[in-house]
C-alpha cells in the first residue's frame, strides 16, 4: 500500500497544473474560448492514450471498458465545461472544493456496494466538507441570480466529479482484466467529439495569435496531466479503497490549488472563505482517518 500512496502523491502536482491551465483560459475574452479549449484538450488526451494501448494485450472493444469509458466521457464533457463557467461567478477555491468533494459519492457507495469501511469519523468528515462548501461560496456578488447560478455550477461539478470517480471504481473492480488504456481513451474521445459539435468554427478564426498560443499550451499541459491522472487513478481503483484514494488525492490537490490561486491569480479570501477552506481541508482529513 505504501508504494501506491506514493504514486497518488506524485499525481498531486498534475492536479494543480490541470486546475491552473483551466483558470488561465477562463480569463481570456470573457471565457469565450471555453468549448474550443476543452475540445482541443480532450483530443490531445486521446492522442496521449493511444501508445498506452500497446502496454497490455486486451481488446479495445471490450464491453465493460466501452460502457464505463463512454459514461466517464459524458461526465467529463459536462464537468470540464461547467468548471470554466463557474470560475466567472465564484472562485477557483469554491469550484475546486466542489470538484474535490465529489469523492464523497464513491466513498459512500463503496461502503454499501464494495464492502469498503465507512466509519463514524468519515461521516463527520463528509458533513464538515459540505459545510465548508457553503462557507467557501463567494458572497461578493451583488446579484441574486449570479449567486444561484454559482450554486448550480457547484452542484453540477460535485455530481459529475463523483460520476467520474464511480466509473473509475466500476472499471477497476468489475472489469479489471480489460484494458484501462481503452477505457481512458473512450473517456477522452467522447467529450472531444461532443464539444467539437458545440464549438463554432468562426470562433476559432476570431482568436488572436497570442491567445491561440496560450490556449494551445494550456490544452497541452492540462491534457498530459489529465491523461496521467485518469490512467493512474483507474489503475489503482481496484486495490485502493475509495475512502483513501480520492480524499488523499483531492484533499492535497485542493490545499495546493487554493493556496496557489492567491499568489498566481491574486484571488482574495475573506474570513468566511478562509474558515471554509480550513474546514474543507479538515473534513477531507477526517474522512481519510481509519
């Protein structure tokens, strides 16, 4: 288990890179490059996964990896698009915590479906984390409609993030002998195709050369990070309990992203936000106690 924990920790910097790349693009032209950026990113992710198909002699068309991969891809398509929209009305800290808190879903399901231990401390941690989400909600917006929109974005991120983790657990537990690379490839190609249908060609032509370079570099950085994260997390899902795998990865990820966003993006955290961040970290830590 020690080696697997180290592997999870090694993936945390990739979590930070992925989050910061999303944030950088979200600041360009009022977030008008949302669909184009995600479309390019997931196509690059798909390309990154092709060489991985040759690591294990398994069929690409295995039904389990196909179904799980398509479901995960649908979750990605919604999650990554809404995440960028959410940055406009809330903050990096709030949207990141909503995304990280999605691990509550597989942790609870793991207790009932996969005989994974969920202690009283873990339940307390879940409650603390939900309270933290409420406190981290950016209350500096004057319009009630914007506040409501931010909450809806956060809830969507929470559910779709949990959906991605559930698909990883199902793939790892029930279809362990099928190719993880094929599953991961499907999970990337599906959102790439969906977003290519949404993206408007004229929007690409209107992008300046400088912004194209920024989008390209961010898409590449995010794609490489997401490819490694998806492949590694799915590979570990069968042998590492949800209550350890997801809180450890997401907990450390949110600490670094929230702290880093203050310096990198000059985001201001008021007292309420700081308390929410502390409770969020505490909640994720408590959940991880066994």
